[in-house]
């Protein structure tokens, strides 16, 4: 390959990330744009083969429903994000406690949740567990289901982060007389959090998208409302494309933020 | 310090490292432990620090036995002990100042302001002020060890314990760390030092214990230990380490 072409197409060796200098940022941007245009051309071709008759007027009439659904999703995901993180930290600490029943509980929780479909968990919680405990608020059940589901993954992420903290850190904390709680609070968790932020943010992205499954118990979140619009207007693509866009608006900033965190963590060490 | 070890034994998973170790010292300021690697020096030091319980026997410091089965008593003992490890002493997410601040505020209940003032004085005295706001990753190995020693001193410990504080350092950094320890010696602080630096051991110690072969085959004044070793184990050890 000729040198100028190489310079435009290849990143410097040993660099997995997008390069940082001004010139290389520019080259990266051009590459990104070209690939995006290529993909767009592919999709345009596919849509043209379909001979689809776009009709945006139906979905537009129901735009209030979209908004309502989108805000419900934001609320659901936001609440679940807080609850599942709390749950994850708690369970990760329990998994490391000296109390064996506590460890067993966390083990069963994590394996049970990760090994079964989210759909089954939602149905089980909504039709069996929630009625038994007189939990009637649909949204609360939804937040609970999503938090329990995502919490299991967060537990594993945090546990991994804690286990990644070197033995010397625990030993030093012990040597200066910190209690176990103080060690977690001031030494272990701050360091663990730094290293797991990228994977944690990735889990949050999943959580936002997974909230769409709560439509099966009739929570009027974004995906359910898009389904409603579709069944009212028979404009399938016009109902579901805004759905994709609505999720992207939430998840893309999270991903970009993760990228930045990764780069920062890179410089820190 | 007054230190007494009575029939100390330690084994790890059936493998015994120390057997029936006894030592009685009164009024010693600087005790240096020398001996072959894997001979139990560090294990003994960690025992003194309250980081590792002996399998059998008693450790008595200043006339009081250490209670290895009482977690709170043990933590209080550790809080009054300034321990410096071979490396990785500092918390990497905290600056030098914050590393010193953590035990002062969390363990010793000082107010933030009082602690910061004391830290400032201490860092200045050890010529570390320029590094006060740096993270460990921005410091050289020697500077890291000096900050670690400053942290050990900051808590006003009853004694300092050094576990091979220079064995991860190059000669120049080793010198800067040893200078600091010599300074603390001149100041009258009590400490126990595990080291492979025989010249320094001789200069700084007022008592040397040769730890190895499951016990303490020989101990005494530095001049006796280094010039007139009696046991064949110590003779062989000194011959080996001093030949290069």
C-alpha cells in the first residue's frame, strides 16, 4: 500500500483506541463518515427494494403516545439504575462476607437470574410473587423486575472490581488500623469503581434497552406505545424506527461518556 | 523497646517456618533482623505488627502480651505501629497528603485541619513538600517509600517496623530511603528493620538477630554478629552475602 493511503487507513501500531492528535482525529472523523455513508447507502438500497410506501401521518397523530412512552422508559430505567446499583453493591459485599448463608444467597441469586430468560422472570414476579406480597403497582413491579435482573450482572461486575484490588492494598489498610468497613469505604470501593466504570456503563445501556421487555406486563413504556401505534396505524416501520431513535438518544451519550472514562482511566495508571 | 518472644512457632498449611523461637531484649532502640530469604524474618516482623498470629507462643511488648485473638485489641496495636512494606505501601488513588491523612482522620480521630497542619510540617521536614499533591504513580520508587515512612511516622507510633523497605529499589533510591531511616534512628525512635543491606544493618542497629533455619540461631551486638559469628549457619550466611 502507498504510504499516504496507509496513513489514512491505518491507526498507529499498538493503539486500539481512536487516536488523539489533531491530525489523526481528523482522519478518524473522515473514516467514520465514509463508513457511515456506506452503511446508509446499503440501507437505502434495501428500503428501495421494498417499494415501501412511507406514511408518517399516522404515527405523527399519535406522537403524544410516543412521548408518554419515552418518559415512562426514562423514569423506569432511571429508578432501576439506582435500585440495581444499590442492590449490586450490597450483593457484592455480601458475597465477600464471612457469613456463608449470605454468600450462598448471592450465588443463587446471580446464577438464577443470569441463567434464566428475563421474560420468565418478569412473568413470575408479576403473576406469582407480587400478588402474594400484595404488591399491586405495575410500575413498582417493573422497576423491581428490571433491578433484580440488572442487579445480578452489576453484582458480578462489582465483585470482579473488588477482587481486582491487589492484596497489598488490603494488607496496607489493615496495617494502618482501618476497620473492614473503612477499608471498603476509603480504599477498595473508590479504586474498584474507577476500574469498573466502563463495564458498569455498558450494563446501564443494556438496562435501558431491556426495559422494553416490561411491555409484556402492560407497562406503558416506549416499546409498548410503539406497538400500540403500529396496531392503530398499520405503519410498522414508521412506528418502530422512532423507537430505535428514542433508545439511541438515551444510550449513545452513555456510550460516549464510557469512552471518555476509559481514556481517563488509561492515563491515570 | 522491651520485647520478649516465648516459644514462638508458626506454620503455614503444615509447613513450619518458625519453631520454638525465644528472644528477650530490654531497652533496645534499633533491632535489625537479617537472614536468608524464606527464613522467617518477614513472618516474624508481621507477627510483631499484629498482621499474622503465631501458631504457638507469646509476644510481649513493653511488658504487655499481644492478644492475637482479640480483633479490636489487635487493631489498636496495629494503629500504634508504623509499618512499612517492601513496596506498594501507598494507596494509588490518593495523593501523598491524602495517604497520610487517611489514618490520622479515620483511625486516630484527628480533625482534618489539625491533621493537614501536622502533615505539612512532616512533609517539609522530610523534603517531600514538592510531592504533597502527587499521586504515587507520579513519584519515584524512593519517593514512594519515603512518603510511606512519613505516613508511618505521622501517626506517632510507639515503634516502626520496616519489612525490607529498599529491596525493590535501585542503589541511589536505596540510599535516600536508608538516610531517612538513619535520621529517624538519630531522633531516638524505636524500630525493627528487616534488611539485606548488611553495611547499613551494622551502622544502625544496636541489636542484630539472625533469623533462619526455623529460629534465631544467633543474636547480639552488631560488632559481635558481624565480626565474630559463632554458629556455622551465620558464618556461612555472612560469607555468602559479603563475598560480593
